[in-house]
C-alpha cells in the first residue's frame, strides 16, 4: 500500500490564539472510541498499488464544566475509483473546563479542531494499525498529526519557521531569507 499520507489542520493566527487560551486551562479526562467500522474487499497482500486517503470532521459539544471533542475519522484505500478498504471511527475526547473560565464558542471550536485532534490521533493510529493487521493486510502506520500555521496569502513574514505542506505530502520547515 502506498503511504503518502499527511493529515494536518491549518489554523491562522487568530485561531491559534483562541485555541491557546483554552489549552492553558482545560484538562483531558478521557478518550474513547464510540463507533467503529472496518470494511475491505482485499485478501492478503495486494499485488498492485493502493492509494490511501484520510478525512476527518470535528464537532465540539459543551455541557456545564466540560467539553467533548467528537471526531469522525476515515481512512480509505483506492485502486482507480474502487474503494478497497475503509476504516472509520468516532473518537471522543472529554475535557474538564475550570468553573471560573468563560470561553467563547469560537475558542472552544478552535481548541477542538487543533488540540482535540492532537489528543485523539494516537488512538486513531493504533486503531487503524491493529485493524489492518488483524485483517491480514500489510502493516500500515499512519503518519503523525500536525497543526500547521496558516499564513495569509501574500505574507512574507518568515520570522519564525512554520510547517508548510509540500506536494509530496511531507511537511518541511521553511527557510529564512
């Protein structure tokens, strides 16, 4: 299977600042898989290249004193237009919010988008790897998850190194000019 995967979330400065305010105060309480699915039409090791793609959706649910980041994650393996492999899971990360805090819905959304995914990603990687292995398919390890600073179009500020996705799917630091 081809492993040219990269899964990132891009946040601009405003989103990063909003997420940071929440990161400084909340505590991760639990991570759990609440739904999962594994479907494949492959038998054993494929003799042809399989293109892999990941997708995700994040939702934040707040109840007094707590935040739950609900992430729906999907990995698909394709040959031409045919889906040969689909692994999906809903993983929830529960956080405790201090009673004295008063975060805006925007701050909680930015936090769930970045930090929620960062906390859930290792569980998703393990779920995919063990499911694929149990199905008798070739070993598959998803890449690390990355939060990327989204620069404004036309921005030339290179004061700090930033991760920028490149065509090969492997992020690399930019160089100062």
